[in-house]
């Protein structure tokens, strides 16, 4: 059976966690393929809010297997905290959670290197979540990394020590003021590794291959968003992995011709956390209102998210790069009460009108061209079927579908599982 993908089309935090949770009932396996604890995926049901960082968002369902793929980077310390949180609920997560032997491990010194690199950059910093993502992927591509499978070897601690020592000299090289007590960090790290070792490590590409032969249904869960992709995002203000569809192939070992549906998920407006260009960003009351009503604070770092109007130029780009087959629109409820809404349909770029994302999207070069659409007053959060949608909300949806030429098949009107309308 084929593999479906679910990916964020903006700068992350589109609501991937919520939708994966909603869709899990239809799948046998949920698999994360890239990123790591920089992700914060929120799920809400029965009045409880859960935030997952590395563990796939299907974990609260009885049957589904949740797999952490080879493309993911794992911080044992954060993973252990996630497991501890799950421990409060009646879940048999031990048997439902599998980890790829080829996934790379985030060491405490990777986190320190992240901090040193950001500090050294000063104003030009990426605004990283400081979880060690960049340095860990650097060690992966530099062929120095420590992998989950290494933990099953006798000499892994030697490998660890050699890498950590090297990192310490690199931290010193940055010559910035980073205070740390490595012994203390390592105590937590080694304890967490012991916990991690209680889980099942597998050759996940082989497992997924067999699962496909056995006609199991698989949903790959993306992290971050397409505009944070290392190749196609707003470089250098991106993360260090391929967040787009191709990342699912390399991050799981699934062949491109085995991908079926690509679900592209987006917010009805746009947010971004961290530094980097954001053409439709708002600095006025409208932006403040989105932030407040949408409760736009990062699920991982708690930082305020920047807010702005929907950017269809960027969205179209993401739809193309990913081969999106179905769209899912989140947080339309946050836009209730705006008299009129703006949607960016082009950019003014160095005096010319363009409809694509140029190489350089720095503020001084680019200004959005907007189409204005009448807003709606009605609260959407109690709506359970699309016939109840206000007329102007229907028009907003229809405008996006027409521009992107892809149907919106899921509309979310609140954070809870139940506030989801399947069309
Ligand atoms: P993810 O990283 O893509 O999983 O998204 P996050 O969990 O970081 O951020 C999405 C936030 O929006 C979370 O707080 C969700 O609970 C919330 N959310 C998801 N869908 C909706 C929605 O339709 N309406 C509202 N108001 N909140 C939503
Ligand atoms: P989810 O999966 C939003 C951003 C950071 C920073 C940049 C690089 O919850 O959508 P990194 O820690 O990777 O070095 O940070 O990417 N970023 C995210 N923004 N949602 C995320 O994940 C993000 N993961 C990283 O804010 O700008
Ligand atoms: Mg998030």
C-alpha cells in the first residue's frame, strides 16, 4: 500500500500535530521523517493539550505504530521527558513506538554548539530553537555523527567521548561567552540514553518496506514547514533538513513512486517564529489581533510568533515543490471579526510585478500585492458542517482553491480534535 505525506506549507506550526492525530484512525503506521525536538506538535482532546517534539502525533491512538525515522535527529534527554509525560496517561507506548537505528543523536555539546554559533552571529542569528539541530545535521553530513544503532555497540561511549571532545574545542573556537557544566549535562544524557534503550530500535526502511508489502497504511508526518526547508526555504533562515516531500523519501527509505497523497497543511493566515524574511508580516493591530486570538506562541520555545496575511505566492511555491494533492486549512476561526481580509497574490519586486518567490526576498526588495476580501463576523468554533459556514468564509476558501488549483479537503475551526470538518 502507498504512503501518504502530511507536510506544513508555511514556516511551521500550521497545525500538523492536530491533523495527524485526527487522521491516525485511518492509518496503521505514523512515521516522522525529519527534524527533531525543534518541532512542537500540539494535540487537544478531552480537554487536555499535549505537545510532542520527537514522538509522532499518532501516539494517543490504541493501534497505530509510531515510528521515528532515519531522517530524524533525537535528543535522548528531550525524548525521555516526552516519554515521562506520556507515562501520565494509560498508554502502552513501549510497544507502539519504534526508532530507526539510522537516526542521529543530538549530544549535549550539539546544543552548546548551536548556542555558540547563534551568539557569534549576533544580529544575523537564525533564531534557532537552540535544540542542537544544525550542529547534529552538520555532523551527519560531515560523516561524524553518532546514531541510535551505535548505542547497541560496545564502543559507543568511546565514540561519544571523541565527538564531545571535538565539540568542546569547537565551542572554544567560537570565543563567545557560553557557560556550561558538561558533567551535569552528561549525567542527564546518559540517564536518558538508558531510558531510550528500553525502546525498540529497528532497521526502519526494511520495516516500512515489509509494511507496504503487507498492505499496511502509512502516514508520514512532516515537521517544520516548506519555507524552512534547507534547499527551498528562505535560506539561511531555515532549518537543517529537507522539510518538503522529498525529505520523506530519504528520511524513511520510501521510494518516490510509493508516495500517494500529499496533504499540504496551512494556516488561514501566516506565522513565523525566529528571524528571516516574511513579506506579508503585520506590525499593526491586525497582526496583534491574530497573535492574540490565535494564541501564537511557539510550542517548543514559547516565543511570540510573528503574524501576517496569507501569502498565496509562497503557498503556491510550496504546493509545487511538494506535489500537494489535497490542502488542509487551519485556524480560519482566528480571522472571525476582521472587517476585511487581505490575501497576497503577487509581489512588487524591484519595480516589477512577479508571481513567484525570488532568490532574494529581503524586505527592501519586495512588497506584497494584496487582493482584499470581505470578512465574516460569525464565530466558527462550534461549526460542525460546512453548510453552516458564513458566506464570506466560503468565499475566502473558494478564492484560495481557485488560485492554488487544489481542493481544500479539511477545514479546522479550533484546536480540539472535534473542531475539524472533513469535506
Ligand atoms: P504544528 O507544529 O504544525 O503541529 O503546530 P503547533 O502545534 O506548533 O501550532 C498550532 C497551534 O494552533 C496549536 O496551539 C494548536 O492547538 C492550534 N490549532 C490547531 N488548529 C487550530 C484551529 O483550527 N484553530 C485554532 N484556533 N487553533 C488551532
Ligand atoms: P514545527 O514542527 C516553527 C524555526 C526556528 C528558526 C529556524 C531554525 O513545530 O512546525 P532550528 O532549531 O531548526 O535551528 O531553527 O526554524 N523552526 C520552527 N518554526 N515550527 C517549527 O517546527 C520549527 N522548527 C524550527 O524558529 O527560525
Ligand atoms: Mg509547532
